[in-house]
C-alpha cells in the first residue's frame, strides 16, 4: 500500500543516511575519527547516520572528503535535495499567497500528457467551477492564515484548467461519491459544480468515474493524489505539499489507482450518482 507522505520522506532520508554510513565503514574509520576530520562533534556524525539530522550540502562534501569518496558527493547531494523537496511545508509555500501555489507547477501541467487523478475529499481541481474554487480557496486561506489573494488564485486555477480542453491530453479522474455531497459554498455553487461535472463527462479528453459509497472495497479511500505521465505523484495533505519521484513509490500509487479504478462506475451509472447528489441539494 502507498506509504504516508511523511513515511516516504523519512524512508528517503534513512536511505541517504545508510549510504553515508557505508562510506565511513568502507573507509575504515570510526564516527569519532570522521568527526575529527570534518571538524564537528562526534554526536553530529551519529545524528546524521541515524537520520536524526538531515545533512547540508557542505556536510555531505565534508563527509565524502573524510572518507576519500569525493566523487560520490554530487550524487548524494542530489539525493538529499530530492528528499527535502518531497515534503515542503505549506507555510513556506503560502508566503506569497495562494495564487503562487496555482502557478508554481504550470510548466508540469503544460508538458504532461497523461493525468491520473483520484479525489477523496474535494472536487478535482481541473474540473472545478470558479464558484466552487472560490469557496474552497477561501476556506484554505482562512484556515491557514494565508494572504487573501483568492480572486487571483481562482483566476490562476481556471487558467491552469484549460489543459483539459487543449492539446493531446488524457485525464482519467476518479471521485469518491462522498465528494459529490461535501458542501463547499451554498446550494447554488454546488449545483453549478455538479452540473459542470456532467458537462465535463462529454469532453473527449476526460474519463470521469465515481466510486459508489456502497461499493464492496478491496481498496480503501486514501489521500487525494495526481499522477503525471507516470513520472511523479503530487499529494496535498493538510500540512504539506508532497512530490514523489522515486519509481518504486510511483508504482505503488499507480497500483492504487488501478485498484480504485476497478471500483468506479462510468457513463450512465456515474451520471446517475451525480444527478442524485444534485437532487439532494434541496
């Protein structure tokens, strides 16, 4: 099953720590001797080897120098940076507002040709209406104390969503039925959003499936995620933005998507569930 984002990050850091430890053992030196060569306390060597303290680029260079393995430093630095980039705190990303969050991945969306999207808590961003997006982003801004640039953020999200209608792209989108009933905005906003889903089903690039709440499940609901061309996975839990690029972890999310796809209904059956949700608005 897919690891939690924080577990994935820790696994990457542990793997790096183990590689550094192997360099030291191959060099035949103790942690104390390594620390002396690097000019730091022995406890720092121990914390790095046990993945308690993430090393800096300078730490890695010094470590490799001390072990006579300077040629390995560039690869280890890249691995270290990838581990750091997998988990980026929302507070850091939000300093420039929500609009920037919509724009930062624009090049990725432009070059991707195959999108696989699973939504367990909100409507898929590519298919959101301006009203729904405004309600959602307003809630996020208020909860997280982000700068109030919701109007600009909504415009940026709508601009990003044009990829659904442009170019030679494919979107396989799965939504848990419960998402159809979660109210963000008033009844009018939700009616417009649900109606938009019905229209989106007619788009040639979109295969929209709904996972019925009564489905007998072999795969449980997990965090919302997007797979881009099988090259990376983006996850956005409450506290962070997660970017996964490790092939083995991407494969886990592809497997999960395949299992969730088997649970979904499409075409007339999916329409029926959306129409049912519209009717429940009262």
